[in-house]
């Protein structure tokens, strides 16, 4: 059986080297990249089977931007990150990743995950699978009651969706052309009005109500 051809995208050179060493001969690493632009270029040039993709890249880039820049790309994307925050996982999966594992995984486990993703399976670290399933099946809630969204102003609803999708405050400010302090104020109001205590809870709340 032929080995999967893999590109490793991560903003830490030493980590990339460690991944390549851990994988050994189990796969064929055909390229590496550290930011969005270099990742897109390497993927287009090498046409790998699987791309190992971190959530956060150098220069403020995000892994989902790599996927979004390659519509129709036949490569399958597997998130590999130290972050296990629900908003990061869901953000990457919604962009098109076939799975997501954390950097605690060992070399053999990562090689197996790559082969499974290359074969078309969806692969997640065990402790991530539950909330991913909830997010994409709407488990635990139906569509939002009008009164829930009515608590938020139109601008707060916009901020809510960006927060739930994993955008940083600075990114939201740029997207909506408002100040960082205004974003922080709206974010606080959203959590208070929806009676939620964290962005993790907000991501789950929005995903269950199909608002992402």
C-alpha cells in the first residue's frame, strides 16, 4: 500500500521537524509551511493527500484561511494543534477539515490518523468528538427561540456570531470596522444577555442553534 503524501503546516519550525521525525517512514512528507501564503503555495505545488494544519499561524493567520484559499482542493485537511478549545476545533471543521487531533498525540497515533483521513474517514481526539458531534447535529436544542435573539441588538448578533466562530476581538473589530473597546463591550453584553459565562459556552450555544 502506498504511503500518504503529507504537507505539515505549523508556525514553529522545531515542531514541524519533530512531527517529521515522529512520522518517520509511515508517510511521505512532501512539504512544510509556516504561514497561509506559503502553505497555499506548497499545497498547490505538491498536491498532497493530507495536510496537517495548525489553527493559528504566524502573522495572525488562521488555519481555516488555508482551506478557504483552496476551493476544490483534493487534499484532505487534518487539524493538529495544541488548542482543544471548541471554537478552534469547530472553526477548522466548518472550513472543511476532515478531523482534528491535539499535539499530545504520539507518532503512531498521528500516522494512523493521517491514513484514516486519507482514506476518507473523519478523525478526532476522543475528548473532542463529543462537542463536535453536538455542534453538527444540533444535539440538545432546536432552532433558537425568537426571544433569545431578540435580547441582542443587531450589532450584538453580529459580534456574537464572530465570537462563536472563534474570531479574536481584534479580528472582529477589523471585520465590523468598529473599535476594539466596542467589541469588548458588545461581547460582555452578549454573554450577559444570553446568561453564558464563556466563549466556549457561546460556541456550543450557537452551534446547537445552527447560528455558526
